[in-house]
C-alpha cells in the first residue's frame, strides 16, 4: 500500500509545492523579523509539515469514495459554518474563526474542498454529451447556498472563489458554448444594471463595509498604495532579503499574510516575481495535466475545480498586490502565513494527487 | 457503468483552461513589469519619502549688542506644540483632546491639520506654549504619539521698546521677499528681519539651518539617524550704540513724539538714536496679533517710522549754519561783519519779517547765529543766491543719504533751479531763496543729517559717515573715513563762536546751558506747511522744535540733534531735551560716560 502510494506520487508537483512553501516561510521570516511576530515562520513550517502528512493521507484515500460521501460532507460543512456564525468570537469584525481546543481554524477554507467534491460529483453524474443552462440549476443552488453561508461570516473573498470552481466544473462537464455566452452575457448585464440603477452610492459603500470590513481600515487606498510602493520600489532585482524598507519599517500592511507577495516583490524585485509566478504557473499547469490524465469525468472535473480555486486565489492575490484589484482578505496559497490556508491547500493538492495515482486501473 | 468514460471533449477544454492560465500569468507579469521596470524610479522615491523624515533645525539668529556688550536682541527658548502625522494619521482622534488641553479652537486645529502636507511634516498647533501646555502634552505622549513639544529659539529683546527702530523687528518672510534671490532658501513662515538692523544684516544674523534625516517606521518612531548637520548660529552684530545713553535719550523725550540722534563727532559712530513713539519688537517675534498690528499702522503718530533717518523736516534755523559757512567761504562777510536788523527786511520788493519784530539792532555773525536773527540771513541768502546755498548744503551732506547702515534712509531735499525746473517746469523765484536761507520753504532734512552737519562744525570741518555697527560676526565693519569739507579754519571757528553764544550768552539756545560743561548749539523751528492749519488741532499747527549742538565746546565728545514734533519753539521745547541728554552723558554723577573706543 505505502509502496504503491510513493510510486504513484507526482514528485514534480510535490517539489513545486515544497519550493513555494519554503519560499513562503523565508518571506514570512523576513516580514516578521524584529517584530512581535518574530518566529512566526517556525509555526508556518510546522503547519507545512502537518500539511505534507495530510497530503499523503488524502492522496492515499480514493477520491471516488470521498465524492460518494459528498452529501454528508456538505451537511457537515454547512453545520460547522452556521455554528461558526453562531458561536465564533468576533475577530476584526468578522466571524470566520472557530476554536477547537487550543487550535483555531477557518472552516470556510475547508468548505471550499467540500464544494469541489459536491460540484464534481453532481457534474460527473450528468452523463450527457453537452449541458444546457437548465442542467446547472441543482449545482448552482447548492454552490449558492454554500457561498452565501460563507459570505455571511462575512468572508466575501472565499465565497467568491466558489464561482470559478462552479464555472470550470460546468465548462468541463460540457456546458454548451451558446449557454456560456448567454450566461456570461446575463451576468454582465445583471451586474451592470444592479450596480448602476438599483444601488445608490451610500448603499454601495454600506455593502462594501458590511461585506468587507477590512477594506481600507486605515484610510482611503492606504494598503493598495503601500503595496504598490513596495512592489515598484523593488525594481528589477529587489532591495535584498530582509532589506525592504516598506516591509521592515512596517509600511506594508498584513505583510506576513495577504501581502506576502509584496514582500517578495520588494526584496527580490521583478526577477523574484518572475521566478515565483513561473513556479505557480508550473504548479497549476501540472494540476491541469493531471486533470487531463484522470481516468473518469469525476476525477477530471474534481481536479479542475480544485485547480480553479487555487488559480483564483493566486491570481486574485497577486493582482491585488499589484494594485489591479480591490483589497480583499484572500491569502496567497502556499506562501501566506496561516495554518488553515496551508492545510486546506495541502489537502487540495492531496486530492489532486489522489486522482493522479488512480489514473490507470480500477 | 462504463469502465472508461469518453473524456476527449473534457480534455480539449482543459487545453483551453491551460491557455487561459498562461494568459492570466502573462497579464500579471506585464503589470509587474510596469511597476518594477518602467515606473520603479517613481516608487523608489515614494518609498524614500516613507522611510526618511527630514527635520530642519532652526539656526539661532545672531545677537545684537551695544558697544559695551549689553544685549539688545537675543534668543530665548520657547515651546511650540507640533503635530507630526504619518500618512495614515487620524485627525479626529487627537483634535478634541488637543483642543481642550491647549484651549485652542478645535475647528482651527482641524483646519491646520487638514491642509495638504507631506507625511511627517510637522504642523505647529500652538506657538508660545505655556509650561502647563507642555506638561499636559508630555503627560499624554503615549495616547498621542503624534503630538510633541519642540523647543525653538525665539527672538527676544530684553530692552523691549528701547532702540526698537534701530534694532528693528522680525516677521514672517513675505511672499514678495520669497521671490527675491536673497530669500531663495527660506521656507514660507520663516521669521526674517523686517526692519532696522534685523533686516539690514539679516543675512549675517540668519546663520545656517541644521538638518536631521531620520529613518522612521510606519508608526513614526525613529529607527536611526541617517544624517545630522547641526545648525550654525548667525553672526553677532555689535553696535556703536550705548544702551545707557539711549535710555537717557528716550527718558528725556518722555511721551513726546520726536527724534534725536547722538554721534561721536570725530568717527560718526551713532551713540544713540531715538524715534518716539516707539514699539515693542517682542510683540512680533511669534507672529503679531492683528489688533496690535493695526494699532501700530493706523496710529497717526506713526510709531513704526524711524524718524531719525526716515522723517524729513524743514531744518529751520539750523540751516543758518550752512548759509553762514557759505557766506564766509565765499568771502561775502568776515567773522566781524555786522548788519542792522530793524525787525524786517525788504528784499525784491517783498517784506520779510525777523523772528524778533522789534529787531536785533546791530548784529555780528556771532549774535546773528546766537539770537537766530532772520534778517541777517535773508541778506546773506539774497547775496549768495540759491545755487551757491545749495552747493554748500551739499558739502554738508544734505540732500543725499548719509549712508548710515539703517534701511530706508530718506535723502531730504535741497532745492535749486534745476530741481524746480525738473519738478515744476517753472523758473526759480528769488523770493524762494529768502525762505531757503532760514531753512524753510522746500528744504528738508532728517535729524541724522542735522547731527552730521553739526558734527562737521564740532570736529573742525570734516564730514563723517554716520554708522551704527562696529562688528559683524567678529569682523570690524569698515567705513570710509571722515572727509574734509575744505573750509577755512576761520569759517569753522566763527560758526562755533556763534553756536557757543546761542547757548551760553542768553541766546536762543540758553535752555541747553549746563553750568559744568560748555555746550554749543543752534535752535530751529520748522514751519508746518500742511492742511493741519485748517483743522482746529492746535498742537498740529505748532512748528517742529529743533536743537542741534555739541559738547564739551573745546573737545567735543558728543553731537546731538533733537527734534520735538510740533514742539513749538526750538529754544523752549528742544533745547531742554538736549540739555538733559548732554548732562546725562557728560556729567559722571548722572551717567557713566561712554567708554571711548577708537574706531578701527
């Protein structure tokens, strides 16, 4: 059993994962040196070690069995999310965190994996050549319920990351291009109409602050501006490890978590950014390769859904760091400090590996 | 259930997803290239602005001292409450507390803090903070790290109003000054000399500001010092003035408006220079209150004007010294010549009255100067004619600036035919010469010019260059030496005799007489030609009272010109003032004499 496990593992993927996680640990060490969070990188390394173990356990588990139990998992996820809303303490205006004994975790991170299982299971069972809009009703409803429960935390970022997962699932399941066009057209028009006509400015502002209290808590655009300064001042080759003034003097907000990529961009410059984005590209590309190798629709859709979530998080976070998208509390997978994010990412990759290992035989 | 599903369509769509992924990463790389490659210089500057806080350290202005080292202007530490806010600072958090602590209007604090400024640019909330303010702010340092107390050197004038016009005042640099090259390095709000020596020697007094560059973190806490240039204080300026004499001169004026200038007759050093009423330069040092400023500028007695060098008055009978010198030098009279004064003179068909309607009878030059006989000088004036009078007046330095090192000196006026042609396009009337010969008409002079004229008589005929600064930053100030006017010794002696008689033989200047010291001098009354005659203000139509003289007669140590605004007759109003000043200067009991230093 163990031999089969280690033979079937995708070592390039694991190598890329460990490389990016180590880079994250190094950046966290730089971002927190001489602060009261100094030593946080040790905890991150510990979380990665646990993550590797979880990855192996999940990889050894048959994804099909997990998918079969997805309704149960969905039920558990909803109960835990609602329980979090009910009993969790308010931290920074949100109820995202649940304490189990001494361990705090963020249930929404894990709910995403359950969502991927549910969506993959539902779409894989639609054994048609192509899907129409009507076929989306059931998965869309389930995804919507889950997204709204997460959004109520409030945690808009994580809730929104369910959308790419849903669409990629529908796309791979064979949603017709005509339906895709209609759907995207409808979404764009609906979005514009509601933004332009249904909402007033103060309502928009209220929606922003209600859904996302960590948006600009220190004055207009402060975080975005400081991140852009950190990135831009890094130049081509960066200021050197541990030498970024924006990072070391504390101008960069949330520098060990959401803005860890700014730290990297400041201290290693465009060269570091290029290498790191290359590593992420290789990792996500490899995941999609695994989806192509999957032996069944379930595997292909599951891997694609999981990859879609990862991709969304990476792209959104990096675009936010570069000032292209509004600031949201979305961590960068593998690099941002945070136990829940690390563990959820490793479980995600474990599931992907589980699909790869079972690509040949029954 | 099929063992192998047909996955070809899904696999094709996966290719599409991979291409999409590639496009997204390329897009991100493009944005990073823009930030880090194309615009990195801009962001590097922004990061430096974040990182480095530059504070300028005000250099203390140089001191002003009198000839004996008494301080006229110095710097005292004053406390200033400043707010230094980072890019994310919150005005709301501190404005209320600050307002109640410092008793400053909250709206004012908000307004000051909401003005656009660079991060960490200190904003002054309260100048002239009291010890209570300082204690209150220091006690709350933890709650309000943005608020701090700065110790700044503030100009202080320990003698307050004394010699205020000479010393001058400081004030915020004006917009007009900022456009001049001399003020190129100054920031708005900086205090610079605005009048008197503070303005004239501003460059020497200013010194060089220091600079501190510090690395600060996001909470504004200083991490390390990256550059420290200490401020270099401005150079000290030592005056020729004696504060003791200055105080005596001011005391002699009491509350009357007027002016006095005291010179060393040989060197031209100014020993005292009064312009009354004065002002307190201390009220300008931290920004003057508007009511005080308006009070000063709207006061009809013009307290900000330095009458001694900026006030222009008809010299009246003091001008007879010039006419006498001209007549003697031109050989029109000898020191013994006499004339008959019937109380009037009839010249060019006009009748000109003497100051004594009953007439002076037979008068010599000595008596004419001593009793200030107008008829004697009408006749001399008529014989000299205007061009020669003007030429001799200019030899005494009249009609042009003395070159004293004080700003905005007035030139006075010596009229002649060319002047009248230029200004009025009219010929000179000989009748006007008669007015000029007794110092009326268009003739104008400053009290300092009169003192300088009198110094030339006292020192035997040399025109001095009046000056008030001896040392600048330890270096002696250099002035051109006194220049001989080229008069015969007998001319000077004859005039001196007349001036002696005026004070000591029952002449017009007898109120300047002192038993212990021989004083010589001349009185004068400057007619006020103005619309004041139409008003019912009796004081305003009184002539200005003059006295100019020197003492001791044989070896003069001080020359004095005194002008009492609308004082009436010179003998009655100005001579007693001069007497008090002479007495305080020359009699050891009443005043320690000025240490006589030889000017370099």
